[in-house]
C-alpha cells in the first residue's frame, strides 16, 4: 500500500457527501469520459459516410460542430461554476451530455449528427472549466497534471474503444452511444454525491459576458506560442476527422480498428509526453514538442508518399509527443506571465486559438479532400503544420540568450486572499490578508524565477554540497 505524499487537499464545503480523494477520482473519471465520448464518433465516420451518402466536407463539418460549440460554451459559461458552484455545473453538463448520446443513437441524417455534436460540445465546454477548477480546489498539486492528461487519455480511450466495439456489434452507430449513455447515467448519479468546493456568490449573469483581453505581460509569450498552438491542434483536428479515411486509403483495410489505432497512436503518446515532461522547464518542453511535432508529421507524410502504412503510425506517435509536449510548453510559457486575477483572459484566448485551429483547418481539409483527394490534402495540411512548428521553434531559439524572460506578474491582492477564503472556508482574519498577499506574491515570484532559469550550461559543483560545507 502506498502512502499519500501530496499536499493536503483544501477543505471542502457543504455536506462532505464524498471524501476529497473520492471526489478527485470521480471528477477525473468524468473528465476522461467526456473526452472519450468526443472521440468515439471518429471510427464511425466511414459508416455514416456510407449509409447517409455524406461527403468528406460534410464529415468535417459534423466534426467541427463539436469544437465550435465547445468554444462557445467555454467562453460563455467557463466562469459560471465560480458563482453557482462546481457541482451544479458538472451535473447540468452530464445531463446535457446524456441527451447528446441519445441524439447520436437515434440520428438518421447529417442534420441530426451536427445537432448531436453541437450538443456534445456545449456539454463538454461547460464541464471542462468546472472540472478543472474542481480538481484544483481539491488537490492543487495534482490538478495540473490531471487536467493535462485526462483529456488526451480520454480521446485515446474513446477512439480505440469505439473502434473495438464496432467490430463486435451489430448496430455500432447505435450501440456505441448506448454504452456511453449508460456510462454517463452512472456518472450523473455519482455526481450528486460530490461535495461543493466553491461557495455561491452573486454575479452569475455578469460572468456570461464574453471578454477576450490579454494582459500586456502575456502578449509576447502568447504571440510566440500561437504558431505552436495552431500547429498541434490543426494536426489533432485532421487526425480525428479525416485520419481514419487516410489510413483506410493507405492500408486498404475497412476495419474501424485501423482508424482507431491511428488516433490512439497520436493521443496516447501525447498523454505520456505530458506526464514525462511535467517537470521539464517550459522552454525545453516547447522546443522538444515543436521538434517532435515537425519530425512526426514529416514521417507521416513520408508514409503517405511511399505508401508505407507503418510510417503513418510511427509518425502519428512521434507527432503525439509534440502534441503533448508542445501544448504543455506553450501553456507553461504563457500562464505564469499573468497575475492570478488575470489568468482567465489569456486562458480563454488560448482556447479560442486551439479550437479554431481544430475546426477551421479540418473543414478546409474536407473541402480539399473532396476535390484533390486524401493524399494531396494530407500533404498540404502536413506541410502547413511543419511550417508552423518551425516558425514557433525559430521564434524561441533565435531569441538572444541574454534577453530576460518576461517577469511573472504575480501581485496578489487582499481581494484575491478574501476570494480564496470564501472558496475554501479557511477563514483567515481580515487584518492578516495584506500580509498573506505579500507573502504569496513573494513565494510565487521566487518559484517562477527559479523555474525559468536556464541552468543547462552550468557545470556541476567540483565539491559536493554537505551540511558541513554550508556551515
């Protein structure tokens, strides 16, 4: 039996129906389930295309409906759980997702599929922000890794699980979503036992207003990371929408498992990269991610040109390392430069860039595939992704090594401390808020400075450091 060594969880409010560790595990499972459901339709697109006589363009529109709806939900209700509570938003999102699975199961036209994907996107967008905040409320030290790994792991499980189920089911386009509907029904029942970790407060309607403003300190890092964000999410959108069709064309196999394994290769390597590189310096993760992305997509295109299907899977796995490492490096480059009370704005901008990069290139690829064919489309999209990755790498590698990194804007205010007290029920005395804010600002600034130091050229100490030397 292992002993828990992470930081103690923050106290939770309300009924304590479920302990912090159980609540953390349940919210992580819900997050994985939402993203698994998001990739579950991918192996089924060929069946929809055949049975409903859909074009490749329409397939990508169905795929993109999810991303656009998710983006809208994030921008509109992303902060809602701060006002009405995490549990309330999570339960509402699960009900919406359950409805989406039912619409999928009975869908008989492209219009119904678009409606199901849009409904699914709204549910996932609403849940994403509430789940991420809820996990952070419970275990701040564990939450960043879980919030990064769970979505990618979910996409991997959903694509492969759906593909496997189609090989043994009689009506896969129905049975896949019945299984998912049952899963979400169980999670919905369990969610009623979640403790509430955010106090209700006024301002819920005001929070629905869309605001896209980036703090000045975060603008430079965001511009540097933008080409990387576009590149990784564009290849992700292509693989999740037209990837199975590409693999079928190159392998000659009609098995949905082939497309499922292709998506799995990209996403599972991305999840592994997030875990492995969680302690790597942001700049190093960015460079590793960009290099792996350009290399992986290059290998994938080599497989397309040489008709060597094994290279498609190897390339997808390498590109997945770039997906996970590049996104983590970009996020950890951007977010520390914004003050705690300003982080929602750059995060929202990152989501806008990411989900537009997922949907718009996918629709463009669908248009190209209908007229140019899959090979030419893959080469065009892949070449654009490689070019963007190289631009992102050049922007950081050509920066003078003596140039200072943007100083983290980490000034905590007494209002920040008061909001933290309201959320966690710690109840620190009001007269100590100013001192707590000053201490938190100092600690965060020191941590940010140490994290961003580049010590790669620092030689090891010739003398081992011991207590005796220090004294």
